[in-house]
C-alpha cells in the first residue's frame, strides 16, 4: 500500500511539474520563437536561412511540444494509468507480445536488449530526419551535413572489417568461417565504395579539380560515377527502396524454416523495420538526400548488429547449430 501511495505521489508530482513547465512555455512563447529561429538558422539549416514555411514549421513544432507536455502532465496528475489502458486497447487489435517477439527477439546474439536498442535508436533518428525536413523545408543538403552522415558508411565498413578479425572463429567450421569473412569483406568494400562516391573520392575534401573527362560528362563535374546516371535515379531509387522493403517483409512475415546461420546474420533484422519503411517512402523522391541520410543510419545500425552477433554470439542458437552441424 505504501509503495502504491509513493508511486501515486511521484506521478502527481511529475504531472504538476509538467503543467508548470507548459504554462511557462506558453507565457514566453513569443520570446522563444526568435531564439529558436536564430538557433535553427545558425546551427541546423545548411544555408543558414529559413524560408517563411520553415519559420511557420518552427512555431508549429514548439506549439506541438507544449501541447504534448501539457497533455502528458494532465494524464500523470490524474493518474489514469494511460499506458495500461493503451496497451489493452492495442492488444484487442494486435497481439502485442507477438509484435515484441517479432521486433526484439534475435536468436543469434547473446545480448537480449540489442534489438530493442537498435529499434529505438533507428526509429528515433528516422523521425528526427523527418522532423528536420518538415521544419527546415526543402533545402540543399550538400556540405558538412552530407559529409558527416556519409562517414557512417566508412565507420560501418571499418566495423565489419574488425568483425571479420575479432569474431569467435572457433565456434564455426572452416567453410562457414571462410564464408563469413568473405561476406564481411565484400559488404565492407561496398560501403567504402558508397562512401567514396559520396565524397567524390576526396575531391571536395582536398579541393581537387575534376579531370577534363569528368568536367565534360559528369552532371555535377565531380570525380564520381553515380553522377553520370543522375536522371535514372528517379527510377532506380524507388525500385531499390520499394523492392527491398517488399522482399524483406516477405522474409520477415513468411519465414522459411530452413534458414541458415549466414542467412539470419546478413539479412537485416526486423528491428530495422521502421528505417526500411522510411527508405521505401522517401525513395519516391528520386535522388533524395533524405533517402541517403536514412540509408546511412540503416547501414550503420545493420553493421552494429552483425558485429554484436559475432562478438557476443548465442552459442546455443538453433540456427548456429544447423550451420555447423
């Protein structure tokens, strides 16, 4: 009884604090807007300028935040156990426990919370990318932001190469061991190639002038290959984005019983479902920086999962026993 009373007191205290904060934000709303606009233009907007639509979106984001704080605070103050009620409501339409198993269970890794962290981080970053575009509007992403996000491809490649050296080789038969190493190196090579293309193989970083051939035939006069086929991206991006989403959904929702360890290791885990969905949606924009930013996040989390599965394997997993039988 004392524990329940203590929890009720804490919940109501949080509610009062939240309501106080929301009231303060409402009072100083007109003073906060110029500060947020100035901060966004200086530190977030690549061109250091917000269009009228972007300013309106900044106002709407602040208003939405205040509204959410106030709503959650009222729910806490009234102690309505909204989480339990929402869980019961959703459970009438979908099996929550089955959904958790689908998203968070990973039989290859000994770290049980890995998939949950990947899902939370991937979903949060995906939402932030969307909020950025909604707030700033349609802007040119070339520059520091693109160069920073493209580093995720390089980090992913390094992580996979490190995985090929440091994984517990004694758990695998020689043939399986060789396959894992070759696949890791091959995927790492692909990520390095993408990183090289994103930075035009160092042209912009080091201020190198493009050779005459690239000046004449490359659409952006850069030393990379993908800008030779820019017009085709309008078709390539949707084909890759939507196609991969459909294929992965078929694999996830209609699993084949005799999947090998290698298949389970290198096929993206369902915890990346939301990011795959974002990639499918943004691919319709054709050559979309939003797609590339989301892809960089996806690739990095994908590589982290492979590294963790090999570094901290679930030795007793059925899939591993089948591969090494």
